[in-house]
């Protein structure tokens, strides 16, 4: 079993964090904007599909 060494663990974590390529502010904003836009588009799509299904069920069941 490996020996637990908190100091070595912290050193290794810092080394790994240094290897991370962090996104720029612009990349983060563009990605966030795309996520929001596509979420709104998906919401609109499902709203339209839901309305069509509601109309179809009303027609089928005569409600």
C-alpha cells in the first residue's frame, strides 16, 4: 500500500494544475453565449412541438 504524504500530494496537484490550458475571457464569453442561444433554440423547438402535439390530441379526442 502506498504511503500517504500530504505534501507530495499538494506538489503533484500544483504540477497538474500548471498543465491546464485555461480558456481566455473571450473564449468563455463566446462559449457561454452559444450555450444560451442553443438552449433558447431548443426551448423554442420543444414549445412548437408541444403545441403541435396538443393540437393533434385535441383534434383526435375532440376536446
